[in-house]
DNA sequence: GATGTCCATAACGAAACATTATCACCGGCA
DNA sequence: TGCCGGTGATAATGTTTCGTTATGGACATC
C-alpha cells in the first residue's frame, strides 16, 4: 500500500500529542482508528515511526526525520487547495517564470526587465523549481518560460526549446581572511580541507550544477558544513569564516563585503539557459535572446 | 471527504497526459478508476479541475493553479520517505536550526559561528519554516533552536523561551537611480506609486513582518510587482529598477551595488528573536545570547 | 450515418477505514 | 503480591472507498 494524507495527519497528531488518545480527540476520530492508520503508515514505509512505551509514545530516529516532511506535505496540500480557490475567485493573469538555483541574479534582472516591459501591469511570479517540474509546467502552459543553470543543457522533450544565454566561471566563495582568498584561481583538490555549505532543499532542487555534480564528475569528496535553503543564507555561513560554497562567479555582486569569490580553474563554465515552449508563442523570447546574448 | 495523495497522483497524470486513458496506463490502473479518483478529488475540492472536451482534456483556471501545488505535495511526500530512510540508515547527528525570512544574514552568521564552535564537526541544517512549524519542531526536539523576525514577539507555549537578539530599522530597497533613493528616510505613503516584490512561498512563510503585516497594520495598499521565493531573487528584481522591496536595513550588506536601502521612518523596528526549548538544555544558548546582545 | 475515440456510468468484489467493545501491558501503590 | 488506572493493540462489524470489467453516450471524422 501507499501512504495517505490521512496517515500523515494521524502521525503528526500523535507525534505532537505524544499520546494516541489525545491525537484521536484532536482529529475527531476514535483511538483505534489512529492506531490502525499509524500501523498502515508504518507498514507502507516499512519503518517504525513511534516507540510505544507504556506511558505515552516516543519518536524514533526515523520518525523524527520523517515528521517535518510530513508537516510539509500536509501544508503543501493545504496550499494547493488555497491556490485553486484563489483561481476560482478569479485571481488570475499571473505570468509565472521558472528558476533553478545558480542563475546569476543580474542575468535574471536583465530578463525580468524585458518581461516587465513586454507585458506591463502583469503580476509576475518567479518560482524556484527543479528542472523537471519546470519542463512539465512549460508543457502544460502553467509556466511561461524558465531560466536554468547547469553544465550541460538539460534534455527536454521536443516542443520545449533551449537557448543558451551565458556561460560563466564557477567560483568558490570564501571568507575574505581565508588563506586561499587571495589566489587568482583555485582547483577542487586544493579545497579538500574546506567544509562546504550547500543548498539542500532536501534534494528538491537537485541539480547537475554545484557540489553534488562536481563531485560526481571529478571524484572530489567535499566535506559538509551545513545545508541551507537559499543563497542568502549560504553566503551568510561563508561569512562566518567556517565554510566555503560553490557558486557562479557573478554572484559576488550580491555577496557581503567579507566574502571573496575565487574562480575554479578546473571546472567548466556554468551555462545559463532559457527554456520555453515553442508551441505557445512566447513573442517575448526574441527580445529576451537579443538582450541576453552569450558572453 | 478529504483529498488524497492517490487523487493528486491521478490529477497530475491526467493534466500531463491530457488524456484519461494514457494517465491510467501510466499509473498502472484502469481508466474508470482515474475518472472516479478525479471526480472524488473535484468533489472534495468543490471545484472543476479539468474540462472534458470531447477530444482529450483541458485544464481549468483552478486546475492550472492547483497543478504545481499538487506536484509539490507529491514531491514533498517522496522527500518524507527519503528522509525517513536516510535516518534508518543511521545518517543522524544533524543539528537543525530554524529560520524565518527577514533575519539579517550577518546576525545569523554570528549565531552560526557560535554554534559551530560549540559543536565542532556537527552537520548543520538551516531550515526555513513558518514560526508555527518552528515551535512544533522545537517542542518535539527535531529542532535545536530557531531565529525569527517580526514586529511583536510570537506567542509561544510555556516551555519555549523567546529571547530578543536585536531590533533594527525596516527599510525599502530601491534601485540606485530611483528618485527616492537619495532620501534619508521614507514613509509608506510616499511609496504608494511603487510596485513591490514580495517573498511568496505561497504563504508558507507568512509573517507579521514585511508588506503583508505592514499593510494590515497601517492600511497602506501596496501595488504588487512580483512574488518570488527568496531574498536573492527579490533583490535581483529591485535591481531591474522596476520594483521596490521591504527588507531589514542591514540586508543592504548583501545587496547588489545598484540597490539602495532607505529606512522606513514610520515603521517600528524589526525584532529578531531566538526561540528555544528550555526543557532540552541547550547549553549553547547562554553563549548565543552573550555574543548576540540587543543593538 | 457508420465508425472510432474518449470519458462517464453501472455493477460488483476487495480492501480500506471507521466504529464499539475488549484485551494486554505497564507503573505505581497499598 | 495483587489491584488499579491508564496506555495502546486487537477483535468484530458495518460503511465507504476503490479497484475491476462491461457498457453507454457524446462528439468528432469520413
């Protein structure tokens, strides 16, 4: 069997109440139903989430790791409903643009300026997604176009067109006072002692770019410092002086003063690409490409 | 009835295939089952998601708005399973720290430096959450402490302690060449003509801080430019010169050179707070508070 | 108007899910 | 030691969900 939202709701309630009976009260159902839902959930996952322990319950390691994501899933389902309701109320006409991490901000600014000029008054929504989701949304018309970063152009289904906008050096961000910060260039092996902060988003935004991809391609083993959710936080941790980060060079424009960027000599440039669905017109794309010519 | 993951899977398949039969094939079930699931889903939501249109299907407005979130929900459930499995394999010992948007990066850097010193070698995970989720995770021990920003201290249940770290001016970020960019201070009414870029995350991270909160408290109606997912993108759009953004003043340290910050004179300072669960020790908190004394 | 495609509906069996009643376990306590 | 209150699990049972196959009806194309 598969997991269900019902099961997740039960698990979250039990985890928070530390008590099957109270969880059942909160959910407005009888206690055995909670027991059964949790058993079904554990069976589906093939793991024990809570330790039944005479007096109340205790989360297992797996349960503790599962819990925040279970909450995320429930919250996400609520958001889905709200989004649908908002659309029903006629809140529409938003232009959605996809974005994967690693796109240099100033490059995005150039594009957005162009879009805003082409469609004055439109409400814009820039949505960070995995490349696969961007393609799916382009295909179903939910998204107008997407900007993505990676070493090699993503393979996309025929109707989606890929245009290269830029190719720029990948760099390592270090604290200003770091011994390696004055170097002109660096190579990965020289960074073996560093601890890296990466964008986690729990693999939602897994990309061929960044540390994971580099490690996979070069065999370099990066030590981890922290996982964070966005570039701003990533740079904040580099600013602690305790961590490094791999980022496109031009991100240095948006970094705190005490963070230095050193190009990675042994890495191929990061290519920024524009994806759009050829079937759906996108008259702006001509302009977009004109202003954003490859470096 | 409630919505189910099964229903969401069916809807996504139908939306992507634009065809009930192919969707059924992909899901490995019979076509009527797909029809029924979709009917149940639509009944639960009380909205029409797809228009059955003789030849194939077409998404409604509501369906198009619902679709990306449905995908998010499914992805999130997959992540939950992966997180549980990772914990089963013994990948543990991570220190999780909560963060709500609006916390000045350098303030976070100070804290993280302290944490890293106190627990050398620990894997750190900085997780952006809503304040409610942070409290829930503090309560169940999944999170060690959380840093949050807002005008008023959050109301939290007794065992969770709140300590104020800083109070700093709220500012509006404008392009360097904007007529108002040279002012010493600004007030909200002076910004009535601006279009703002806000952090959306589709209200996951809805906060009393930021535009929504300010508007609610002052009656100011902000015009919208775009909704984005993180501060980096937000600043990139301010750099287009077409949009403003409301941010804590010290975020200017991390902004591109062509973005100027002007303090908002009619807004109370944004307070940064540290939340932790008193029952669970947290010996570091003494140090944290010592180094991060209120400004 | 015959035909094919597509989705909806009907009918029905199996699995899921809820209920109430009861059991088994454990900790405290006289 | 043996009883007790409180915990979660289990049993028995009815309802709903959810899948199946078979069939119907709408709407294109030719």
